[in-house]
C-alpha cells in the first residue's frame, strides 16, 4: 500500500515540476539553457533534463538543434490560445473593442487580474503604423499601468493592503507611483471618477486610459484600456471625449454581463 502511495506522490511531484518548467520558460520569454532552468527552479540538472524530454515528446517544449537551448513548443501555444478563446467574456467584449478602435484609432485591450499582475487576454490594434501592442498572454505590473490601477481600485481593502505588502513599488519611470499612500490616494480618485490614467508610469512614451468591467455582483472581472504614444494620447486624455467613451462602453458591457451569470 505504501509503495502505491509513494508512486502517486512522485507522479504528482513530477507534474508540479513540469508545470513549473513551463511557467519559468513563459516568464523568461526567450530560449533557456538546461542549467538556467535548473538554477531557476532549484532542481538538479538530471531531473530537469528528464522532465524536459517528456515535455518535448508532447510538443510542449522544443530544443534548438544548434544552441541546445529550450523554448516553449507550438503545442503550448495552441493550448494557451484555445484557453483564451474559451473565455466567454472575450466574445462579448470584442465588438466593443473594435468600436473604440474605430472611434479613436488607438490600440484597445481587454485584461484580467492574476497573481498581482495584469494579464492581457485580447486586443484590437490601432490601424496606425506607430502603435502600442501588448500581445494576449502578456503580463504587466498593476500599480503602474492603467488597467492595473483599475483592478487595484476595485478589489477589497484587505486584498489591496496585502498587495501593497507583497509587491515592491519599483520606479519604472519618473512618473511611477512608488509611495503606498500616494497609490492609495490615486486609487481613491479612480473609484470616484470611474476610470484610471497611466501617465507614462511604466513606459515614458506611452499613455493609457482604462475602466472596469463589473459582474452581476458589482465585482471587477476585467478592464478595458486604450493605449497610444504620448504625442497622440496626451490630447485624447486631456479632452474628456475618450474618458467619456470608455466609461460608456464599460457601463454598457456591465449591463450586458449581468445576463451572463457565470461571469
């Protein structure tokens, strides 16, 4: 009986470690050496090599035949892409993203909040040559992005205080909010006005405005944001037109989402 339990434990441990390898490679965003993966996960090289071989057999990881480095395989992309497309919210929101792009010709995104970060799950690109992009699956810090600040403004006070304790407010630019009290005041303002503005807080040349999507319980489930280069977006943000439009869109969507009780 103990041998059976030991085998089950080892099997679960192998699955956990294999998933950890995929997560590390996804965060890295570029091919990794065997030793780098081993160091990152604090696992011995032979264990990592065995797990990588299994992941390669399933198409989840690929090895460069020349450099010997490892990267996520096409199967991992397919699974992730299907997961994104399975989210009902994307099909509901996408026409509204297109409408905002038609009206303002700047990139419009849909994002969710996961593990203290913003995760972009859908995007409609601006038709301009120079535009801002954040491919679906991209993660970003919450405290210095428009969508992220929206999430922080609408989560519970307890969750916010835990976030401030756990996440260092690092300065990406001169405009990044790094003081917890300043951040609290900013979030209070966002709740009052119903939208957030990123004034070059993560990237100096980028401006963004975002607003929340609420479910039938008035809890935030996603955010819509419009982003563009400073030269174009500063004018849009300073006028009330864009803020009014994005708030109207999110209000319409909030009403629509109330009919989808699972969201």
